[in-house]
């Protein structure tokens, strides 16, 4: 837990908890237990695409990429994302 209260870090902590519980980082856009987490994950993918293009409006950083890679974050979703509880 980062503990510094920054929104990105809080969302990352939620992602880590999700991975620990479900064994993967494939969070659907609509995830009823934590709707903002699905939106956040989608935003990370968009920021990453901008980052790769050199778009300065991206808030993605090397550090964030490394953190997301640690939990096997899928930068590009393959196929349809189905989630069941």
C-alpha cells in the first residue's frame, strides 16, 4: 500500500487487491464491486497509447508502466472481456 493518498496510487492498490483475489488483471469496464476501477484501467490503456506516440498529454510514466507490468497488466486486451463472479 502506497499510503500517500494520491488517486493513482489508490487505484493501483485496488488493482493489486483485485489481482490477489482473482489471479489476473483483466478488469472489465463495468465491474460492479468497484466501477471506478474499470474506468481507471481503461484510462491507463489510453494514457499508455498516448505515451507510446510521444503525446505530452499522457500522464503515463516509466514508473507507472513498471508498476502495472508487475501485476501482468494487459496493455492491449485480446478478445472479448468476460467476467463472472
